[in-house]
């Protein structure tokens, strides 16, 4: 499979990518745990069918020492016992925030559960992360960015 488009092949797309990378730095510089960030990125990417991001975030999690059991159970996190209550709250918020087109939006229950585990700064980072990974997923799916070749640390 070949990509339809090279993001860095045009000035406009290259500039846009730099802004997205700057936005990502705000999230990674927050106090959200790195594992939570990558779990949310992985789950949203699974839902959106983004091969590039599923490849990237599963490899980043493994590189950071995440266990194969947890990696393999992200898609079925509701029935898995290997995630903390805080991670489960983040995954629920990510799923509801990713599936907006289903028409149900984000429930008060999901928001309140996340607010039990994360302070306002972390909630801001989590909401920003969910918006950001969905933007990346959509760009990659539209342009058919293939998965499989990513190496941990490749982007900095």
C-alpha cells in the first residue's frame, strides 16, 4: 500500500504538521502519565482504523515497557482487569469523544468519572489529546498512510 500524499511534500501541509506537533508537545509536557497518553492514542486509532497510528502507539507503548497483555487488551478494555480506574476513565472518554458521529456525544457519567481521576489541567490535556489524535487519524486515513514501518522515537 502506498500513501496518497506526502505531508512534507508541500509547504502548507508541512506548516500544518508543525502546528500539530506543537500541540502534541503541550499534551506530552502535561502531568498525564505517558502510558495513559499512548493508551488513549492507541484506542482512538483502533476505532478510527488508522494503521499508521495503531502501529506507532502500540510500538511506543511496548518501547516504554508496556506488557503484551495490556497492549493486546486495549480494544477490549471494558472486560479486562489490567487497567487502572484512571486509565479506564480516560479510555471511556476517548471512545465517546472519538465516536461523536454515533450521535450520543460524551455522557455526563463519562465526564464525571474522568474528573474523579484527573485535575482540571489533566482534563484539559486529555480533551486536547483526544481531539489531536482524532485529527492525526483522519489525516492518515484520508491519505492512506501505511502502518508497519514506524520505529519508536522516529519523530523526536
